[in-house]
C-alpha cells in the first residue's frame, strides 16, 4: 500500500514575523534546542525552508531591527521578559 500524498498548508504569517522567526531559526544551534523527537528538528528545518522560499534569504541588520520592534510592539509587558 502506498503512502497518501502529503497535505500542504497555506499559513498566513506577517512578513515581519517571518523575518524575525527565520533569523532566529538560522542563528540557533540545533543541538541546543530541547527536541524530544527527531521529527521536531525536521519540522523546524521544513519551516525555515518554507520561509526562505516565501521571502528569500537576504536582509540587513536594520531590516531585522525594524521587524523585531514591529513584531514586539503589541506584546504584553509580562511577555517581554526573556
């Protein structure tokens, strides 16, 4: 019996959030992330690839700073503590 075709999702994600998330994914050491299953690592890699296809790789430090400020702007103060 053959496996069914994978179902793809169309997710709506703000371009600024995509930039912040992509930068974070590209600058993390995968080995330091708290994975409990290999599929989690692959799913993050799939997400990074999808964001790369959607918005491309290039961005400046200034673009990232603006995106971070815009994305964090509406957060509750309690959530800002890292």
